[in-house]
């Protein structure tokens, strides 16, 4: 049984379903923040590898970034934004590898 739900010290919901919805939304919000931060970190690592023009570091960093962006599409960000980021990273990685 779900007891009274409090967010920032305020008692909010009265109905059982709305109490559950508050809990689920909070859990999903934290998950999305974590996913977004992880994606951002991997992309930053790839950009850093590209800027240093270290060919050995570019490939694994790009693979990780592309994978993470593809997985976060439709969950944390729109599909087209993820696709655009992948494309731009790949373009700059190819330029740096030459």
C-alpha cells in the first residue's frame, strides 16, 4: 500500500493511482537525468579524442559515443537530434583521422 507521498515536504496526492504516478514519475526523471549525463560524458570524450587527433583513441571513443547516442534516441532526446549528433561526430572524426 502506498502511503502519503511527499515531495519537498508537501503532501500532494490523495488517490492511490496519483500517488503511484508521482513515485513512478520521480523514478523515471532520475533515470532520464542519469542517461542524459552518461550520454553527454561519452560524447565529450569522443570530442576530446577527435581534438587531440589521436587515431588510436578516436575509433573506440566514436564507437562508444555512437552506441550511446543511438540508445538514448527516443528515450532522452529526439531521434533526429541523436542522428544529427552522430553524423557530425563521424564527419569530424573522419576529418581528424586524415
